[in-house]
C-alpha cells in the first residue's frame, strides 16, 4: 500500500482465554488456549487484508507488565493510574536489584512468525514506564543510577532481540507520556521521560531507528482513558524529539483533529512518519471505510504523503481482563481502516 497502515498491538482475547486467565486454569490448558488465540488472531488479521499484523498480545498479562512476569523481588505498592470511569491500575515496585527482564518481547514475535508469512510488528514497553517501578525511598545497596543503567540495557536488549528476529517494526508504547503532564504540568517529568527513552534509541543506528516507533494515546482500558483531558498541544511538540522514524498517534477520538494536525505539521521532522489514528477503539460504533477515507484526506492536507500512515487510536483491550470490546468489533474496525486507507489512496494518487 502506498499509504502504510499498521495496527497498534492488542486485540481482545477470546472469552474462553479470559475465563482461563481469571480463573487460574492449570498451566497446560492455558498454554493451549494461548497458542490457539495467537493463531486465530493472525488468521483474522489476514482476513482483513492487513499488510502488517501482530500477535494481539494474547499471551501477555498486559502491554506494560510482560517484562516483570515471574519476577520475585516486587511489591504491589507502586504508582496508581486512575481512569475516568473510576477504575485504576497499579504498578509494582522493585524491592531488590539488579533489575533484569523476566521476559523479552521476541518470545511473542518468534511464536507469531511461525504461524504467518505476513510481516509481524512487535510492541514493547518503554524504559520510562518501567522507570516508575523504582521506589521513591530507594533500595539499600542498589542506587537509582544503577537501576537506570540496568533498565537502559534491558530495554535496548528487548528491542535488539526483536530486530534480530525480523520484526517488521518495533513499537515502544509510551502512553505515560501524556499522563506525565497530568502529574507534572510543568513538563519536567515529560522531559525526563523523553531523555530516558532517547538514551535507549541513541544506541541504534539511523537506519535501525527507521524501524523503531513510538505509540502515544491517553490510555485505553475498559473503554476509559487516564489523560484525555490533557491538551495534546502541550505534549506533541516534545514528542517529536524522540529519535525514531515512526509515530503512532491517537487522533480519531480527538475533539479537534485539525488543531492536532497543525501541530503535527509544525513539529514532524523530515525523517519521521506520522501514523494517524483513524479508528476510535473506545467507541463501539464501527467506522465505515468512507469515514476512514475522509479522515485520511483531512490529514493529507497537513502531512506530506511520504510521511503519512494510518493506524488505530490505541490497542484494543490491552489488559488481559478487559472485555469491553469484542474480537468481532475489533477486526471489523481494522477492516474499515484497511479499506478506508485504500479508498484514500485512490483519491490521493489518482
């Protein structure tokens, strides 16, 4: 496709898999259900005509916590993230060093590539998000600077392993970026987050950075957000300082898309591509291909065609207990994105 189009990552899990996870089924049964869910996800992706697929994060507890699954030195008393509907998610805290990932994302990538010949994109969590697991009071014998050094090494390793296993793209999820301005409206925390993530990205060559991307949104969990009330205008100018080639931007659900597009136009660098969200994943109504086409034509007035791509606003149901969206709805929306992007191509490249 002349306008590239990619998913974000998460796909709602099958009902039987959610039941097995939340009911703590035995490991053997769970592994079979995981395998079936990944294979079915890839099959359904291919039915949409998607030129790029993901494993739907079917086997992750969440997009945030996969590197921490099975780690022993954690406590549940970490930062609480509050959503607009009243529910919350809580991060763990590290109690002992050194910090090492328990899982690397190439595990999911390798399994998915066994079941498809379509290019597979792999999402990873940001260094900035995981930096929040270091306790404010410190850890005796393991300083914050030692933790950050270990974290940067682990995040680099996570990305590099995915590139080495032929990921089509490696996308860093940075949903805490917009949220940081709610915590610190001065932008100091956001700058720290961007500097930290750039310390990872700067370990890669300019060519490798073109295979790296960053996804941002105001959160999306149980059809609710954590930072949609934060003005995008305060966030986007700093975002494009990240040293990657691809940005996956929530846009369909923004109340003033033109305002956001003008900011993207102003700050997007020549070596960067903006994948605009044309699907509102929190809205149960399924967009038509024509609606998607019109959103793309609108964006093309502000973003050069060689820097324009399309995506969904966020992943669908990114936590393993989220049943707010059905698989059928998610794939129908993805199909609308693919078909709408083709319709836009027919107009823009006529």
